[in-house]
C-alpha cells in the first residue's frame, strides 16, 4: 500500500527508523508515534518506499 501523500510517507519513514532502533521513539510526534505502535516493519517499509515527487503534501479527508 503506497503512501497517498508526502506527509504520510515522511511519517512512515520516521516510524520505521524508530522501529529499527535507529532513532529514539521519544523523538516521534503525531502520526509517526501511532504508526510505530500499530504497524509492522514491513507495512512501514511499504508506506515509506517510493518517490515523493508528484504527491501532494497533505490529502484532505472526504
């Protein structure tokens, strides 16, 4: 499942880094903090993967 926005992709990358122990979990904020708890490393990799080019910064909820 690819990320729908650049912000979602960045949050997934930060959560993945914390899940792997590369950055402290205490440094996470907002969506990335909840992603660490609720998603597996594989799911986070899928969200963080890919190009940010052409993606909107944020996607509004309908």
